[in-house]
C-alpha cells in the first residue's frame, strides 16, 4: 500500500497514517489532513523515499552519468564563450544570429498549454544561444553539487566494511520523531521487550505499523533509536510563525534558537 508520489497518496493509506500518528499524540496536538483543490490525499509527514540508492551498482551508474555529463558540458560551453581573437568572435557572432533564428523558428507556437513549452518560447525570444549557454552553466553547477553529494555518499555509505543502513527506514523514523517532538516539545521514547523483541513504547509501535504500511522491511527499534538520538533542541520547539520565517525576530520563547538559512552557491567546484 505504498504511495506512488509524495504529493498524491491512496486515501486509505492516508487515513491509516493519520490514525497511527494521532494515537501517539495528545488530544490537543492532533494532526489533520490538509484540504484544497490541489490536495490529492495527504500524510502527516512526507513518506517519499530519500534520494538514495538501493544498490552500489545503481549508485555507480548515477555517478557515471553525472561525471560524464560534466565532462561534456566542460567541452561544450567554452565553444560559445566570448573570444579575444576578432575573427573567431565574428564567427561566433554569425553563428549566434543563425542559431537564434533557428530557435525562433522551432519555438512552440501560441497558445502554449505546457509550462516547458513556455520556457522554450521565452528562451528563443531572449536569445537562444546565450540563454542556452547560461542554462548549461546552471546545469553544470547542479551536476557539480550532485557529484560532491555522491562522493560523500560513497565515503559514508558504500565504502563500508559492513552493511549500509536502511535509508528509507531511518528517513521515516526521523520524520515521525521530528513531528512528535515539534507537537509535544519532548523526545519520543524507544524500546523493545526483552523477551519477544516486540516494540514496547507507543512511538516504536507506531513506527512498526507505519513500516508495515509502507512495505519497509526493517525492524523499528534501531531506526527509532537513531532518529531520537539525532533530534536537536530546534526540533523540540514549535514551528516558526510567519513573522519569524520572514526574519522579523523570534518570539520570546524561541530566543537562542538558530534560524537555518539557505545560501546559494557562488560557483561550482570543478
């Protein structure tokens, strides 16, 4: 009964997830499904799989795609950059005129029904070659960042003498633990019976039920312990208000808590 998309889940699965989660929350801290025209099913927390790989071969295949794409762009982009040689620059200017004209001819005609066709039309309008080169540079930067992530994953997960951890199980345990901590201001507890090994706390039992619904073939105790251990003081605080998110200052009860920022990279590692 696993979800096909993080944005659209089976209504029956949604109901069961909310029921399980609300069973471990106080009555005044219950979570409710979102409603709206664009809401096709909901879950109390994201149930999508983390962007990890099931096998080392799958990991190596993505790494090969990323590095080969970077190598291709490294050769492609400089061909269209400004030249110091006047004759070469004149050739490039003529090519740009021809290229832009052909992109204009091939651009989608109005009315445009699909967003990607609108993007293609705008690229052709503003200057197909220059816009494409800038998109290639953005693509190279994104690939470079992904390569760095994959190299970190290789060291952390795949070059191990022991079995890699259960990524999906840990991700779900982490999301449930964060939801519980945010709602209650406390860390959940984890435990198992010494006689049977069965889950013995509400949190671990709930995680066990969720794993069953999502077809996660893992015990609940180890992921639960890992998730609880990784909770921070910030996870225990209530979700920030709109004003706090806008950077207009934390409320008195949240003073001292850091506000995470998203910093755009200045350039790609090469």
